[in-house]
């Protein structure tokens, strides 16, 4: 398959899965969208095609957003316990990212070199 056809196919696959996830609005549709997004992402990484990699990342993100929307509809988001847990998670995530800012930069550089080479 040529480069353009492969990129067009991956874009169409991820776009279809993302639209289905949003239209269905179910947890299963979100999970399927994440799985197909990750498959396209892995394929783009293996073949060193940046566009395919980014499209797969976008499809996985769309599926994760759908999962988050379904999860928030299942719980009462604004109860005191949920707000306390959400605050603790945000603080822990910020601490984790702050400690690993150098490693994230190294990972980003390695990823950029992977697609250039």
C-alpha cells in the first residue's frame, strides 16, 4: 500500500471509530475507539509515519474523552467526596509531571529523532 493510501486509510479508520464513539455514547464504543486509535498509533510508530502516529493519538484521545464523559454521567461529579478525590488526583499528577519534566523532554527528543530518521 502506498504512503498516501495508508495514511488516508488510517485517518478514515480512526475518524470512523471516533464518530461511532461519540454517536453511540457508550462505554464500549469509547473502549473500541481507544483500541483502534492505539493500533493505528503503533502502526504509525512502527512504520515511522508521523501523520499516522498523530492520527492514532487523536483517535485514542477521542475514545478517552468519551470514556470520561460516560464515567462522569455514572457518578455525581459534584459531591464533596468526588471533589476531594479529584483535587488529590490533580495534585498528584502535577507533582508527577514536575518531577519528570527532564525525562519527558528526553522522551520527546527521542520520539522526534525516531520519525526524522
